[in-house]
């Protein structure tokens, strides 16, 4: 395989991931508004396009052309830098998440993630933790007591729940003996047990249900989503850390939030739901190849591309489900008080994470896993 092909293919992967991440904000803004309207028995956006589909496009154009004023009392350099510091880590974390199994072309292995790091999950935790600096910078540079209070809340919240988030993944790493996300996804394709002739895959949610619950709850707190949106609690601190922001700077903060939601959904799917694993895919493709003449004439390499497309599509469906789950929870569960938030993180989730690690270690030692 030529170096030119590798460079072009890497560029295509980067462009594809960027487009998915970049479009997550306008799409999810529409989904969130229509979803909340559905739950509250009202219409939601319905003026621009069918079902209001063009509303997000109109909002984006409005943000671009709206006056980008900078209040006179802010610390300008850090005020302008803060949205970018929040957005860039949110985009970087998605680079190591695989969205299909590798394939062979001319004796070379082709992987389907932007960066093939053997420390993928550690990279995500390291880079994702940098996002809080953008929020702290925004609150401090705004020179506003409500914004500062929101950023302080965010820093203590993220530090508290990052512990549970990281500890909840350790049992998965212990079971699959890898921190490489591709290896973890591949290991989940193995059968866990059989029900008649049906093989139940070794997905993380089946072998680590408590870890899944802790990780998902901590992901809500890490992305500042309800019921953990204390850093921007409108009923208490007006709008929190982005109180003094408008125009595209505010839009960038929203993009960072939805980007973090996308990465969190992809991580949940990868660690606990097999990632790109599509049960019975080979059986389905074999059946279609035997009954559809066009597919029967395909070469082995062409069928591999079909397999990759199916796995990537199924992985995308999983991401969409968890993105909708974020919206569903937001409009279902009310916001916690701050003392309840901290009590849940330190007195409930942290001890449960430690118990889960010890229980998993004992199960592995006893040969149960």
C-alpha cells in the first residue's frame, strides 16, 4: 500500500469524524427542542422546513452574523480563549474511538479511527479533563460573580465525578486486559453464553452492569447535563459560567457540550455495548450474498467494505440512542441540589466503584471471568 493512499485515507477519516462531531450540535439542538416538546405535549420548532428541521441552520446563521461584543469589564485575552479551550479537547477525544473492525488491504491492516493509540482510554481521560480549564477560565475572565460561581461549581463537580468515571472503567480493563479501545471492542465479540443456538455476546453491560451504571451517571456529570447542570443552574446563578458570552462564543460552548455528549455516547457504546459489534452480521451478509445477485458477484474486498459500512452504521445507531438518552433524562429528572450532587459523588458512587473493582478482582481470581 502506498504512502499516498495512507495519507489520503487518514485525511478522509479525519474529515468524516470532524463532520460528525461538527454537525452533532445543530442536529442535537433540534432533537432536544423537538424531544422536549414531545414530552411536554407541545409543538417545538415547526416554522422553518418540515418539522422545523431548518431551525438549527437559521440559528447557526444568526450566531455567525450576530454582533460579537466583548463586555468592557472582562479580561479580554482569557475571555476570548476560554470557548476554544473548552471545544478543542471535546473534539480531540473522539479521535481514538474505533467505529469499525480493522480490515486487510494488500497485506496491510486498515484501522477505522483517526489515531491508533494503544493507550486510547487513558488518552481520553487525560484530554477530556482539560475541558474544565475552559470553564474555569470563562468564569474567572468574565469578572462576574455568578459566572465565577458557576465555574467553581464545575471544577469541583468534574473533579468529584472524574474519580468515579475512571474507577468504573478499571474492571473493564481488568477483564479484557487492555486499554486499547479497539482491543476492548474486539474482545466483546466473543460469546458470553448461549441460549439454544443464539450466542449472547460478551458486551460490557452484561459482565459489568454496575460499572455501566456508574460510568453513565458520571458521564452526565462530566458533560454538565441535567440533572447535574449545577454550573449553569438558571434558577440559582442566572446562566453560570457563560453568562457574559454571546454570539459565536456562546455557540462554541454549546458545540463543546454536544461534542462531549457525542464522545461520552461513543465511549458508553464502545466499553459496554460492543462498540461496532453487530451481532449476526456475518450470517446476514452470507444470506444476502446467497440471495442477491449483485452481492454474490462482489469480491472479498468489496464485501469487507460492506461489512465495515454495516458496522459503522450500527455503531452510529448506538451513539444516536445514547444521545437521545441524554435528552430523555434531561427532560425527565429535575436538577439536584448541590449538596445532593456532592453526596452522590463522594458517598455513593466512589464507594460503589471501589467495591466493584474488588469484586471484579475476586471474580477473576476465582476464575469466574
